[in-house]
C-alpha cells in the first residue's frame, strides 16, 4: 500500500512571476505541498529567474511560452502583474496546463469572460487565489455560519487597511484594477463566501486624500462601500491604502442569533509593558498573516487537479469579484448606487 501511495503522480508545477507573492508560492510548493513538485520558475527578469531557480534547484525560464512547452509542467501558478493574467491564463489553457492564478482573476469582466471560455474549451482547472478562504479564522467563521451558530446572517462588515500606497505597477488602476479590485476584492470574495449570496448593488463614497501618487493615477485611497445582497442582507466595507500601525483586517458577520468576529489590528503575540503603559504593535503584513492560508490554498488546488474535482475558488468566483469592483468604479463616477452586472 505504501509503495502504491509513493508511486502516485505528483503535480508538476511552474511558478510564473517571482515578485512579492510568486517567490512565496514557489517556496510553498517546494517545501509544503507534498503532492506537488516545483519543476520550474519563470520571470522576465533574468537575474531573478536564475537566482530563484538555482536556490530551489529547478529549471528557470525568462520566457513563459517556453515554460509552457516543458512536458514536466502540468500546472502553472500565475503570480505576474494582474494586467497580464488574461493572456497568461489563455496560453496555459491552450497548452493544456491547469492554472492557479493570483487574485484578481483579470482587470476587466470582458477579460474574465475570455478566460472562462478558454478554460472551459480546453478543460483545464482554474483556481483564483482568494487565500482568505483557506485561513484558519475565516474558515472557522464559515463553518459556524453554515452550522447556524449566528442564525440568519444579516450584515457583513469589514475594515481593510493596507500599510501604505501600492507599489510599482499596482499604483495604476488600469493595470491593477485599483483599490476595489487589487485590495478590496478579497473582501468582496469573503462577503459572497461567508454570506453564501451575491452582492447586487454597491454605493461608494471615496477619494484620494493621502497619496499624491494614487491621485495622479486616478485611484482612491480611502473608500467606504455600502452594499446589498440578493436576499436582502446588507454590507459595509471600509478600505484605506494607509495604516500607520501596519496592517488592519477586521471582519464581522452579524446574524439574528449572534455575531462572528475575525481579525485584529494588533500583534497579539507581543506586547511591551513599561511605566508608560502596555504597548501592543500592529498586526503583521500579508506574508506572515496568511502564510498557512497560502499553503492550504495550493494544497487544495493540487488535490483538485489530481482528484479531478472543482477547485474551491472558481473562475465564476473570480469573475464576480471583478464585476463588483466594476460596479464600485461606476458608483464613484456617477455618485450614486450602482447595480452589479451579474452576467452570466
Ligand atoms: N493573495 C495575496 O495575498 C496577494 C498578495 C500580493 C499580490 N497578489 C497578486 O499577485 C500578483 C502579483 O503581484 P506582486 O505584488 O507579487 O507583483 P510583483 O510586481 O512584486 O511581481 C510580479 C513579477 O512578475 C514578473 N513578470 C512580469 N511579466 C512577466 C511575464 N510575462 N512572465 C513572467 N513573469 C513576469 C515581474 O518581473 C515580477 O518579478 C498580482 O495579481 C497581485 O494582485 C496577491
């Protein structure tokens, strides 16, 4: 039996894009995902591809198309900038490779529809990297809500504050989707997932109050979104691109029999007590906060492919987050509530 298990095929994975999150995914596949094997890494920056490839002792490429021709590659993890996701997914699907793509799925819903058609046509699996679904606390919230612990969920409330202005290409909403898609689509996904319902209308108040760089590119840095679910429940998300203590991510789901709280704005593992009082520090940034969730999501993706099952966060989930973000931009521009166009 053990011999049979040892002979079960492992999923050959290439990671494309080795920046903030891609290097982390490569490390996680190499070290933690036992049914996957890191077989290649890709980045257009040669020195980066080479150093990461050599450090993990795997093949490295600077050309994504060439990596897709590698027969050892069964699946790709796409962690390149968001505006490249659509083309990279379509190419992977055409090459018959399964896809794990970092959130958000694409910049526009038209691109997301193209992606949907490509993965369906070529019958490859696609999972979107909404990692909070695999986090210990959010998963526990989901389980409690499903088991009726808080009764009927009536409101989703969230505060999401990133430490500072988005870096590099992320600062341009045409490339990243801006604050709604790049940052707050995690919350749109959580709201849909925890409430098991679709967001159908959003009303946004927001502006670029803090960062000149954000204002210049046409993005916003402080926003409040009030929204409605199809079944009549309500929601509120407050997002900022600045938080002096580091990282703040708090979520509540209010039901008619109770409430769920997820997250804190402080590092609960360390405090300093002096004559001046007790001092806590800010919660750690995403790499530390969600490391286990990244391990769990890639493990789940590997299992879905090897066992031929639907991945946990599908192309439709990715599409919905894009559609909600697009409605947010319409609401900002028109200064009134906007319907979310749920098509299909
Ligand atoms: N789930 C999360 O918590 C999380 C966190 C950070 C970023 N992200 C997402 O991950 C994606 C990448 O973000 P990032 O912050 O790591 O970006 P980044 O700019 O740090 O890294 C992107 C890397 O992709 C490389 N690249 C560019 N074009 C390429 C191509 N054609 N082929 C291969 N590599 C190419 C770049 O050289 C760079 O090294 C984005 O979609 C972002 O939204 C998700």
